[in-house]
C-alpha cells in the first residue's frame, strides 16, 4: 500500500476522564496498521476545542507514557471553543498540511473518531482496506460503553441491537472519507452537531461510493450528558433512558 496516508482526526472538548483511554486505543490501532501496511504513513491530529478542564494534561501524560507518540505521529492543536463541526474541519485542514506532497488526494484518507471513544485494534486496518479497495467513504457503527449504563438502560439498548442488526446511524466517532472526496463535498459544515450526517448525505447525493459496516464498532461513552445537544448522549437518553 505504497503512496498512501491515513490521518486520524479527533476533536476533544473537556474530555479529561476519557482522552487517555481513547489515545491508548488509537496507539494500538496505529501500531497494528503499520505492521499490516508498512508503506503507509499514519498521523493523528487532536484538536483541543476550548477545553477548560484537565484534558491537555491528560494528553501530555498519555504522550509521555506511550512510545507510539514519541516520533511525532500525534499532533495536538489547541483552539478557542469553536464546536464540533469546526473542530473536525480544522483537524482535516491541519492533517492535509501534514501530508507529504507526493501523496495524491486519492491516496489520502481521513479516519474520524471522538475523544470519548475507543477504536478497535484493527480499526485503521479496516479503514486502509476500504481505501485500497477504492471506497470513498466508510460509515461505521458505535456501541455505548456498557460500564457507563445502568443495567435497565443496557438491557433496552441490547434488545434494540441484536447481533447482526443493520446500521442505522452516521457517527463522527466512526467515519472515514478519502481526501479528494472530502474536498468535493465541501468537508464538515461549521455546525454544532450533525456535521457528520450532513457530509455523508452530500456524498450519497453526489453518487460517491459510501460503504457501511457494523464490523469493528467503536466503543463510545454511554453518558447522558454529552458535549453536543443532539449528539449520541442525547440519543441514548431519549431512546433508552427512563421516561420518568
């Protein structure tokens, strides 16, 4: 897989309790894709979106303790609070700048996840395989962290998601898009939520090859108090929480 590059983009707003585990999971995925595709360059761009807690310190601790990040694979950018849509778009812009000039846009892939999420160890191999196969976008699944859910909420979620059930949503925590396709559809909109859904809708409308998979879901926070008003946390609360 020579002449290819994968850049992971991660926005983070006040995620001091989750960012360490998120980066640890990404580090494993980076090491595995490097073994599977040794000629492929890999980078991770983390955008600290107006964080007011200890997220930056948690990132520093993760970088010091994991040799995966010792070679500059992880780039951390701090911004004022701009919201998830702008933060993702900023991460893409920064990742484009990091890519070598000899990597064509059709060989450059953006893999998106969130700072409250943990990717599967083979997640980047999955993304790389779609790139090699000529796919334009990959829409992946997410599952809530069962440790975050009350037993009854977890029971309701599992009842609604039996093994093999179809993918029903677009999640920024598990999304991949080729660089030239990202540019063709205008990238992420500067909106406080659903920037991921809007990008995929435009790609489908323009006839791009959008693939969906339930394999290797990303584990994301099961909290009810999310960072965006209509995000995954609100979906969990409305759909599986106690109506009372």
